[in-house]
């Protein structure tokens, strides 16, 4: 074995033996992903599927998931997106079972899918979020729609922001599943920009 492989396996052992609530886990995952991105992704998936139940707290598990997502995104955003798109189990762990499904890097990824008109991929994620039992769907949809609009406004600072027909229909489909007074406000907002 060469030095790089030895370091990779050493990092796998260190990461696996570290309490997932410990800050060192992010450092180990960062180095592991830089050493071998595929192994970093596999370790992240292992941790998501194993430790969520053991931690007993969705908030702690969500915090860990979010920090590790951001770490992997810093190392290679393109490869992380490709992995999420081709790994339904990992997508489910991130967007259907995590408390951080619509926050931070997870939210930014979903927003980028909507705004780049990758409607099928965005729809798949929104379906998972709609059935995520770790939080309130109305709050998450409000956050998602607000982020889409804010990002679109930043991109089009000189023009009035707008959404194309597919983007509008996708957001409307999920806004209509909301309950309460926010539903009408967000539905109207989407229609105005569509």
C-alpha cells in the first residue's frame, strides 16, 4: 500500500471511531473527502444511516448531517451533486429523514435545481421533503420559496425577477399542499412571478 491509501484507511478508522457529535468529525471527513471523495461519500452515507438512530436527537443528527454536507460540498460541489442525483438512498437520508432538509447547503442545492430548470430532480427532492416527518412542511416550503425568490432577485438585480412556466408549476404544486394562511400568500407570490 502506498502512503495515500494508508492515510485514507486511517481516516476511515478515525472517522468511524469518533463520536459523531464531536467537532473532529468534520475535520476527518474533510481530509478523507480530499484524499478520496468516493470513500468520503460512502462514510457520510454510513454515518447518516447508522448514527441518526443512535444519537437519539434529530437536532444533533441534523446538525451533523448539515455540517458534513457542507464539508463535502466545499471539497467538490459538482461531484456531490452528481452523487446525490444518482444515489436515491442518500437523497432520501438527506431530504426525507433529516431535520436540515431545507436549510443551509441542502436548501442551496434544491434552489439551484429549481433555478436551473432541473425540474425532475427538484420535484424528487420536494416529494421527499413533503413526507419528511422531522419538521413542519409549511415552514419548509415557505423557506424554499423565499430562497428561490431571493436567489433569483440577486441574480437579476437589474430586472424584475421571474420564473419560467415549469418552475412556476413546480412551486405551485407544492405550495398548494400547504395548510393555513401562508398558502394563499405564497401561491399569489408565485403566480405574480410566473
